[in-house]
């Protein structure tokens, strides 16, 4: 193993350690993490591994695989944020290794180590690895399916083709039809460009493949339909899947150009290399592998750009081919400023955060948001600034040691190492400064009020917008109008909707109140 590859792998381990430490310390973020966590807790307590529930009501928004992975861990290890996040972290770790192995096989050890490191230190993957959700698992399974599709085309290996159906079946249990649609569209276009339509149709109607898929993916869906009837199909398939293509759910819309800035952000701090690699890939698009990777990304980008419901994490499944292209064209960056620009932007973002929070506290008219942002005066103190300064100096020292102690002999290799150092610096800033600050602002009040309510054996009325309250309070909440005598968990901007009440506890724009007798 060369000295360069060893250093790149060392940076990858450092990035994983910082991710793990943040994963253990950060509270659950609402709404998604709270939902996944509470559903897993209720499944672990009830022993019902067929029908997931949220606050005692059937939960049809997500397929079952997430809760099958999380509920046994809750049963064994207890209710902790890191327990809910562990399947996602493990999936992202495997995802990185799969990409690294593929890149190493095609472009050498340096490309393999760099692909792994680029994946580990991009903003989108770092956030996904911290999330108690199925995005990391879906990315892993779609990556495995897509790479086996290419392998099956290249080698005509029947086992690679059968594995593709296996990964799609597991993805169907993790996130639904998208795990089939993306590989199917990508392979259809790729085989078409290769003028091998007949091979594609033989693969698409492969008997062994359909047997594997149906045996793994369908039993839970069939059983759930028999238990819940048409309302399961109506809600999960029509509303949560097709409904996201044809309509805007929960206000998550955007223009057809929505994912252009999203792409630049989730690939950060490797955005300059991403843009350069896309240009290089376009010039080499006649090469089958490069063509396949471009079609994979374009399929995802266009599919979700045309969908009416848009969220940033939808684009994550389009990142794997980009990481591979970046590893392939890792030496295409010619200007040093593109390598070091993130060293200016990330500290600038960190330094600006207190001022942005202060401005929001002064400018917003929403009482909940105003109280939330006013907490900034308790967070951004002298100690916070000292920790930020120490972190910046640590990153600079890290870069100096890695790049200057026993220098790498070639400029091209130094450039690869600089990419890795920049990625680790960005990950450190994100996981030790930005995400903890966001958690203290948004989620600490939820956890404090929930833990206070935990010591009072009283049912709590609440809506489902902050489901982590149920996780931390240790009891499901009741989603209904409040009656006399009820304890209610509510945001400040909804207090006016309640009948007369007395405040029991409050923090950060969140309230626990008791409704007074009429």
C-alpha cells in the first residue's frame, strides 16, 4: 500500500470517528427522526412486527424495513438516539466501502481510497449517516443494484443479475417503488444506448429475478393489505409514492430547477471537483462505464426534478455515480483555489451563524420562532467562540501535518490528499459546530420538556409535528382536541387555539400547559 493511500484511509477513519461522536451526542431531529424513533419504540414494546404504529395509530408513511432494523436494537440496547441511527450509519459505511472497491477495481488504489473519502466527507452523506431514516440504506441498496447491473452487462454473469433483483427487493422494503424505478430506468437507457434492447428485456423478465423479488418484497405488503385493507394501499402507494410525483405534499414543492443548488450543497466541499468531473465525463461519454454513471445521475436528477414534491435528500441516490466520476477524474482540478476555497467558506459560515440567528430572532413575527432563536444568546457565548477558534486551528494543523510532513512526491497526489484534508475539515465543522448548534436551538427544548413530563404519569395531548417528544417522555401522545384537565404539549404560535390554560413548563417557544376546568 502506497503512502498516499495510507494517508487517505487515515483521513477516512478520522471522518468516521467525528461522525460517530456526533451521532452519539446529538438528540433526535423532528420530524422524521422522531417518527422513526417512536415507531421503533412502539414496535419493540408491542412485539407487533407487521403493522408499525405512531402514537398507537397505524403508520403507513414508510415501509417496514427501517423498523425491523431499529426495533430489535431498541429491545436490546434501549432508547437512545444513536440506537435509532445505527442502521443508517452502518449502511453508509458499507456504501462507502462498495464505492471504494468498485473505484479501486477500475482506476486503482488511489481512486478507491479517494472515492471512499469523498463519500464520507460530503455534506449530504454526513447528514444522512446521522439520520435515523432509510436514506442511507436506500443509497446502499440502489448502489449495489446499479453496480451489479453494469457488471451483468459487462460480464454476462447471471449471479450479478440475480443480485440486482435481491437489492431491489430489499430497497422496496426500505423505501418503496423508487428502489425499482431508478435501476429500471437507468438500465433501460443504458442498454438502449448500447443497442442491446433484447438483452434488457430478457433481464427485465428474468424468471429467477422475479421469483427473488416477489419472495422477499411482497409478503409484508400482502399481509399488510389483508390486515388493513384498501386504506393501506391508498395511503402508502397512492399518497406517499405516486402522490409525491403528481402533487405537493406538506408544502414541499419547488421549481424544476430546485435540485441545481441542492446538488451544489450536498456535494460540498467537493463541489468544484464535481463540476469539473461532470465536464470530463461528458467528453468521455462514449466510454460505456462513464456513460452508465452519467445516465444513473441524469435519471435521478430528471425524475425528481419532474416530481411535484421536492426535498433535498431525494437527490442522495444520484450521488454515488458522481463520487465515482470524481474519483476517476480526481486530477482534473488545475487551480489550487478550487481546493482551498472551502477553507474560507466553512469557517465563514460558522462565524456568521450567531449573527444569522440573532437577525432571525429580531425579524420574525412568529412567537415560536422568535423564542427559538432567542436561545442563541445562551449558546453563542465566549466558550463557543473559543471552541470554534480551537477547531479552526486544529484543522489548519491537521492539513499542515498531513501535507507537509513527509510530502507526497507528485503534485497530482498532493491534490488528492488536499481533497481529503478539505473533506475532513468540512466534516469536523459540520459535526462539531453547526449540527450541535442546530440541535440545541431546535431539539433541546423538546427533550427537556419531554423528560420533565416523563416524571408525571399523565397522558399528553399533542399533534404529530414533534414526535421525538413521545420518544423522550416514554409514552405515546394523543392527537385530538384538548379538553378540560388535559396536559398539552404545544408550540407558542398555537397557544391562541387553546381554551384557558395554566403553564406547567416552557422552553424555547414550546409549552406544557394544563387546560383549566370550564
